[in-house]
């Protein structure tokens, strides 16, 4: 694959950095939506995300994928599964942040690569290299240490990691762009979310209508908060190597972890530090293994090209 011009790579890096920083700083946003509960915030996120991406797609006139999706029931069913899984992920994350569990939520995204590997082995029958097995083993040890530290398994972290890993698996099967995928998923989420909001309104429990214009604007902004990082990520994905994106992805949980300790003042006893340290060690091993594998693939490609260039040609 030809290298992108330096200007294009720079644009890609800026967009990738912006996407992961926005994802990393999003814990600052959800508390602003109180007194709305997690379920009301989740429902607004679904409704307003669809509104935002629908307008964006209308502007760029990119709707051909929708007709093709509707003609493929199996693919549409996978989108529905993805919508269900990401609903769980969004709901757990919003609740965890607004309930004072930002650090535990960040752990979910730290261990996500390890869970993704485990799902690859269990569901896709993928074979792991020795370093990958070691990393997964260290990750399991970290969960045990954190279970001792918390007094129970880190359910929030595990729920976020497994739901996001399953979501990634489904997205890989569906193979839609980020904005298109979000539009399809929120279209499926829209009616249940709108129905829930109308039900809250009927009970006079809808904060959107009772807490003033500023609160309503913040709830509507959940669509922008959801879609804008995806747009930036999409711009980065076509301009920078996957290895670079793989490193940038750790920015989000690093920012979330730092916010949990420094801004939200969550406790971090010694056993939790030990558990996180094991997770970080496992991620270092995975990163090292990924770069080693990529370097080996690069060498094989160069050798193959050299062999092809030096082989004699035969005229027909």
C-alpha cells in the first residue's frame, strides 16, 4: 500500500488524536446532565445521535448504503445485534460515570484488547502466539487481584469490555462506515428510546421539559458528543496506519483514569494499583507483539517483491 503524503498523515493524526481525546474527556460531560437519570440520558443519546447523523448524511448525500442494507436481512439483523450491544455499553458507561465509578469504567477500555483476543479464540477459533497467551494470562491475574481489591469482580469493567468487544466483532461482520453504522444502529434504537422518553413525560419525570433551556440543550448535545468523535475517527482511519490508531486508542482510558483520580477524587488502594499495573503490563506485551508481527510481515513483503522483481520474464 502506497504511503500517504505527509500532509494527509498529519491530518489523520490530528483527527485520531482529537477522537480519542474527546472519548477520554467525555466523563466530564455526563455529570452535567443531572438530574436526568442514566436511562433518560441514554434515550436522549439515541434520539439525538440519529438526528445529528441524519442531517450529516443528508448534507453529504450519502444514503445509497441504506437501500443495500435493507435488501440484506442477515446484515440488518447483525446491525440490530450491534445496536443492542452498544445500548448496554452506553448505558453502563453513563451510569458508572454518574455513580462515581470512572476509574473502574476506564479499566473496561484498558482490558478491551485482551477481551477481544479472548473472543477471537473462543468464537473465531483464532490461534494465539505465545506472547498473546502470556498477555491474556496476566489480564486474568489482574481481574483476580481487582476482585480481591473491590471485594467483588469488577463487573462494570467486564461489562464494558465484553460489550465493546462484541460490538467490534459485529461491526467487523457488518462492514459499514462509522457514521453509516451509527445511523443504522440509532435508527433501530430510535422508537424504543422515543417511547421511553414519552413515557417519562407522561409521568412528569422528563427532565428535558422541566429543568430549563440550558439543560434541554445539553441533552440534545448528546448527539454531537456521540457522533463528532466518530467523524474524526473515520477521517483518521483512512489516513494513518492501523498500528498508529492502535497506540492512540490507549489515550481514551488514560484520560478517563486520570480524571477519575485527579478530578473525581476516586479512591485507589494498593491492590487496585496492583491490578491496573498487571493490565498495563499485559498491554505492553500486546503492543510489543503487534509491532514485532508487523515488522515481520513488512520484511516478508519486501523479500517477496524482491524475488518477483529479480525473477526472469518469459515472453508468450
